[in-house]
């Protein structure tokens, strides 16, 4: 069947819009240095995340599920590239249709040859030439931008994971706020408390949180890049640091590094909230001070008992300190739980529920009588 010229012109207009949508998505995702919405990448991310969520739902063991989810972020990047090139191919195919002889088949061959710079099919005449050149430039630029995008991603990932790895040694694996304070005071059994190192720790994590806020809201696939170790997670590590700051401010206000701890808390819950909002969670910019937390007072008392095992200098009665701790935690708990659920982070203590119920994993500690690791 021969399609009238007006029909082919309408198809060409639709093709131009599709090419424009692909280019808009590329620029917003890879060039603009801030989080900008793009329906093409948004739906691509949803499809890939949905597929991995379905696949992970049948795996009950966390370590096996973690191995599967390791491929989620790379799959998103590859899917984005495939969608951009695929949308461009279809768009230029429709643009070529009114300009070449031979119908849709010849138009598809010319579009594919031009977009991927293969050069085996060169349409005759002057009319298709601008479309051919534009298609060739589009294919090259899309692939080049994606290649240039990867070093930025992995540089941000490496900066993030350096501090997470250091936190694993301080706060256990998986990390837990009370464990961080207990181990810092215990100092590997040396008999010399190292609580004086907390100001520097909180200052580093304040800067770390700012870096993660900028990088993970701009390049959203970074959120789903998993740590090299299955029981490690950037969300859980940040949550442990914030819980430790809230705990020491509530339980030992006289010896707490007040300003560094408060600044770290501010930077940390800003990071969690901004990243969660970039992922589509409906969260307020500032938490309600009168709100409630999911963590219970009984869980808080268990943490206090852990700290007492190493003679941590607790200055206030836990019942008196609890409202202050809850007042700090209400700022970041909802965002931290949302991110931990979305990324299927390791089910650590005090890290909220998961889509796939399983046992909570406490920090792994060396057996008694062995040299500390």
C-alpha cells in the first residue's frame, strides 16, 4: 500500500519530535549539572527497577539477592543508552521516509546506516543530506556523552565508598550507630578511649553528605550502585553516623562534640531527604518536630546496654535522654527508611522494614579471645 505524501509528512513530524525527546533526555541527564526531570529516562528507570524488583522478590536469602541487585545500576545505564539510540533510530527512520525512494524499508536502512555511521546506505539526492548528517552526529554524540559520563559516575562512587569502608571498621558490618560509639570508646581494647576523634569523624561525614547530595541527585543511578561488600551500604553507614551523633548529644551532652555533631546531623538528614525526594518520595523539606519515630524505647535501651558493656561515659538517664534522641532522629528516619527500602539495603539494626522480610543482621563482632580485627 502506498502511503500518501501527507501521511509520510505527518510521520516525519512525529519522528522529529521523537528525536527531540531523545536529545532533551540526553542533555538533561548527562549535561545539565542538576537534577532535571525527563520522562524518557524516568520510564526507563522504572521499567528496569520493576524488572529487578520482580526478580529479587523470589529470592529470600539476602546475600543472593544482593548479588542479583549488583547488576541493577549498570542495567539502568545500558537501558538508557539503548532507549536514546532506539528513539533516535525510529525518529530518523520516520524523518527519512518522505525523503528517500523505496518506502519504509529503504528509510530504515538509511537511518540506521547514518545513525551508527556505518555508511553502507547513502540515500541519493540533496533532500536527505541534512537528516543524514544530523543522524550521524546524533549517534556519535550520544555514545560519546555516555562514555564520558561513566568516569564521573565511578569517581563519585569511589569517593562515597572510601568513607563507607572506613566506617565498617569503626561501626561494624553492617554499621550501627551505638556500635560506632561503643567501638570508638573501646578503641580495640587498648584501654585508651578515642572519643576525641569524633569531631573529625563528624566533620568528614558532613562533607561526605554534601558530596553525596550533589552527586546522587544529579546522577540518580548512583543511588543504586551497591557497595563491594554485601553487608555494606552507603545508606546504612550514613544512618549509623547520624544515630551516633544523636545518641552522644542525648546521652552525654557534656562530652559530646556539640557543633560537629549538630552540623553532621544537619548535613546528613539534608542528604537523605534530597536524595529520597529526587527518587520520587513525597517527603517534606523539614521534618515535623512534633512527629514520632518508628524506633521504640526498648530498642533504645538495648543500645544503651551495648554502650554500657564497654563503660561508655553515659551522663544522663536513658528515660531523660530518650525525648532528645527521638527529636533528632525524627529529622532523618523517614528518608533513611525510604532509601533503605528502595535500594534493598542490608537489613541492619535500626534501619526499618524491607520489601522482602528477613532476619535483621546485627554487626559482626570477633569472637572473644581472638585478636581484634
